[in-house]
């Protein structure tokens, strides 16, 4: 699964099913912890360890900085393929 888009639904309790192929790829198991943020309709969900690693902190800071850049009007436009390539690095 490389830059594939899959669809899921939300339950009446607000639960979202993460498709099996994504769970397997990311080794997501019952009880895993996630960081989540939302801005202007985009939801970012990141699997983290119980303790935030330096990589987790850098990723969350990068997302925060990206939002600030977009809000300041300095964000550029990118083709979908370039966006997905950059997004996959997160």
C-alpha cells in the first residue's frame, strides 16, 4: 500500500475503522496510542509509542509548523503526487 487511498466509515460512537491492510503495514494492535490533530477539515492521526520518541516529536512539530505556514499564506501549491510523497514521510 503505497500512497493508496482507502475509504472507511465512522460509527455512531465516533469510532473509525482502520482498514486491515493499514493495520498490518503499521503493526497497529489493540491498545496502541495515537496523536491526532485537525485543521480545516484535515485530520492527521499518528501512531506513537507510550513514550514520545524524538522522531514523534519532530513529526508533530513539523505538522504544527506546516499549519502555521499555511495560515500565514506562505504555503505553496503542490501536485497531488508531490503532496502524497511528502505526506508519506510523516
